[in-house]
């Protein structure tokens, strides 16, 4: 039994490669016993921490960008912010979903496609003859939630080719969730697997698996109740009295409860880097966008305060993220105060002219203007403060706050800021 993915095994429209299907359907093929395919080793999922999940995202180049315009008029409607992944979309984007790590479209949507293949042999003392073969495309669609500590998996099996004894076979698709502690994520039978005959899969094609993570009601006294789970899919194909097993895709999710988010409980796929985008052509926030662009690209020449070292400002690359700051209100206030002192020095009457003091990195991040007061060996000045239109500044801040909640960005979570034309 094998699980195969990638461009060598999938066509550009997400179907099993023709040569793969033809190869496993070669009924009657005779081979020496020692040349039988080696069974795929059974591996166990390894739990990843938040930092490890982010490192995997960086290695894979996994990221998504959310336009801030989505939050211009916050409605609280989750569906207005994020689209799930349809089966058709997943298959059409095989350049992403056909990779071993799959495709994380956003924190709440994951998909992966691959091909499973099994061959059955009847052996004598020296030779074995193929008596059956099976291949199929498997599509996994994962969904995270606002309001539920749950991950749901829809599994679709199609493009089935079976011959010989495989026509009477049974295919089980199951998942294991290795959690960051006992009971971090689990599923109770029958919702941890789907078992159907080849003929049933041909007829029905899909099944659903449910995983949940228990927690107490969200409250400040309990802090953020965070659990991490790694999902490992397994495939079992039984024919002619023998069962063949193979590992499938692996990914991870975070289950959390945080009283300060609009939806106090939720679940996200965490092996991805989230970016919030402001646009230079958006008249509502164009001044803020320009400020951030200058800070990220021309920190030495176009930002205040001026410093006597080569100035860089974080937030635009996966190597140098921002981190949300919620719990320490004193530090947030000090971030704002440090920025305001710069604005007053450069634009003494800015507030009388309908302007606010905008700071980047944001005051709601650990990289804010007072970072040097809290972090050893951090020089003063790795930020930018600028007086700009009050309405622009406040709209940009409102969108940031709405995005924090919609994307489940917790205190300490890494994120990035992207500027578009």
C-alpha cells in the first residue's frame, strides 16, 4: 500500500497520473518473491509547538494574505472574512494541494490530494503473481472553526481503478490526533474513520471525521487554554484476507479558548504564516499604508526617530515577525507614549491639525516603540512614528483589531504586514 503525492503522481488538474494507474492495473504480472514492494512503515504523528509549527511554515513557504478592506465595516460575520476550500478548488490547485504538506488557504481551511495504491499477490515458493490492484485519488478537506474547539475532515475517494480481488476489497480512511497533552484532541468511534467497500466508495465517494478538544469555559482566570494536535492520516486496504496499510498526509492544528476574542473558543490550522495587507491605493488607509511601506523599506532615510546605526524595522518577512501584545496594557501604553514623544518633537502641533501619531510596529505588538525598555540588548529606535490624518490612522487601527479577532491572533502570536499598490 502506498500514498503518493506531488507532480510525479498527479496531473495538473489533480488526477492520478495515467502511468501510475496503468502500472498498478497490470493483472497477472509475475515477479520474484524478494522483489515484492516493501511495506510502508507505520509512523506516529509528532506534536509540534507553536514555534515549531511556524518553523515548518517558513520552511514550506506557507503563507496567506488577508486584505484589510475585508474589515472596513466589521460585521462579526465569520463567513464574510474567510472562504472554505471546495473539493473542486482543492483539485484544481494541485500545485498547492498536491504537495506533501497540502495547502492551508487560511487559518480555517486546509486541503490535500494524493493517490493511494495497493497490489495483491499470490505467492509460491519463489514467484508471486499479481491477483489484484487498486488505485484511487483521495481528497482531504479540513475545517477549523470560530466558536468550536473542533476540526472536521471531509474525505473524498474517487478516480477508483480496481481489478481482480481488489474489486471486493474494503478501504478504511482513518486519522490519529497526537495531542500536546492527554485528551488534547480526540475522536470517538465511528467518527475517527470511514470504512467502505470499493463499490460503496464508487457510489458515495465521501465520509466525515470529527475531532474535538475539551476545555473549561473561557475566562481570564484560566488564561488562554491552548492545545496543539497533529493529524496523521492512515489508509487500510483489505482484500483476499490481507490488510495493507499506508500513512497519508500530516498537518497540525491549534485549539484555543481566549475570553478577549469575539468568539472565545476556536480552532485553526497553524502551519502557516498570516499576513494582513494594507493598500497604498485604498483612500481610507493610504497614509498608514505609506507609513508602513516606508518603515519596512526605507527605515534609515524616511522614518523618525533617527538613529546612529543601520535601522531595520520588523514585520514584513517570515524571518522577522510581529507578535500581538494583549495582556500587558502598561507596555501598550508605553509603546504609544514612546511614539508620541517622537511625533511631538517632529510635528509639535500635529494634534491641532486633525492628525494622530501613528506608530509602526503597532502599539499592540511586542515589537512596539518601547521594546528597548523591555528587551535586553535591543537598541532604541527600531520603530517609526509619523503624524498622519486621524481618520486614516483610526480606520487602520480598527481593521487591525477586527482582524486579530477574525483570525484568532492570540497574545504572543506571530504575524506579518504586507503592503500592496
